[in-house]
C-alpha cells in the first residue's frame, strides 16, 4: 500500500481532505517491520507500520488500551486482517545522547508507567508463552539468557539469579498483573531537546510495572547506580509494594537479562554492564 492507496484510505477514514496531497517516506523499522512516514498538505503526519498479523494485533491493542497516554502514539486505523496499522507520528529523535538518565526515568514513570492498568490474571509474560506466575515468567527469560551469557559470567552468577527468582516464585500471590510496554528501553524512546517526549514500539507483556521501569533503567549502560534508581522507584504509584531489597533483587535479574541482549546486539557495551553487575551484586 503506497501513494494513492494510502491517500484514498485516509480520505475514507476522514483523516485528510480530498484535495490534500501526501508524501510517503520509508523509515528504518525493527527487525521485521516495514515502516513509512506519511505527511499530508493539510497537516496530518502519521506512520504506517506493517508486520506479522499477531504482532500488529497486539501492538494496536496496547496502544488502543492506553490511548489516553499522551506519550504513546494514537492508532488512527488498523487493517481488518491485522496486516498493518496507521498511528500518529511522535516528532523528535531516538536515543538522544544528551539525555539525563534520572530525569528520563522520572518522566517515564510519571507519563507512562503510572498510567499502566491491571489486567485479569490469565497468565504472565508474552502471549505466545504465558507462564503461571511472575516468577515463572522471569525464570523462562533467565533460562534463555543463560545460554547467551555462559561465556561471560561465572556459574556462581548464574546460580545467584536462579536463586533470586526462586524467592519470587515462593510468593506468587504478592504480584499484580498489568499490561506492560514490554520493550521499554532507550531504543524506543523519543526525545526533544534532550528530554523524553514519547515511547514507541511496544511488545506487550503481562507483568509488574516495576519491570518496565527496570528495563528502561538497564537499557543503556550509563548511570546504572542504585541512588539514581531508588529515587525514581519512589514515584511509582502502580503495581505491588516492594522492599528496597526486593527492588535490588529485581534489578539484578533485569540487568542479567539485559546483558544477554547486549551480547547479541551491542557487544561494545558489555564491559560497562559487567562493571554494573559487580556494583549491584555488592548490594545484596
């Protein structure tokens, strides 16, 4: 769908006027997405995204559930077979190096995480492989991450994460299921003048809101200190209550999972993550 087809659709959906002209520019998408920017002469700027139907269906459902959140795109149209969707364009730049981490996280909590909503407890994690508890989901993620991290961490490190997750599994009723963004990292953040202004590309999962915050915290290797995180955690108003030690334990788990992604996609950052790993282990 390009050019005239897009224009006809936007006219039909009453998004643009019949006499408007449009321009279409291909954007760099994710590993499996095709993304184009659509600009019309009467002021509409939006994004058309194509992907696998199950991916489009879940992403659109997340955005529609949180359409009241200004930092997220608004779905304008979703194709009936979930082959593509059109949503509002959030102007700005990705992964701005001028960002200040604590301010970024504080804005994320206030503008996105604190607006997350609980969902029925039909399972935890990703829809295609729901686990029966929050701890069981984290354990699934740990097992996958361990295969990547075998050459970089000691067996003692792997055992530590397994033990921390076992503690979580011992108290399944303590945790509350929410619909999370699921890929809430700096690679999906939009910045304007160095400040966080939007969040894109959700990969929805059911979990604790703390996870989205910790994922964001661990998604870049700078400023991974306890002091920065703890001040922001105090601003969370959703999810379960956590002791300081429980937050530390969850942080170690999410950092472990992030290091696995780092090895696969950003190996040049690994040394900084390993230093952070030693810092966080010392907090136990």
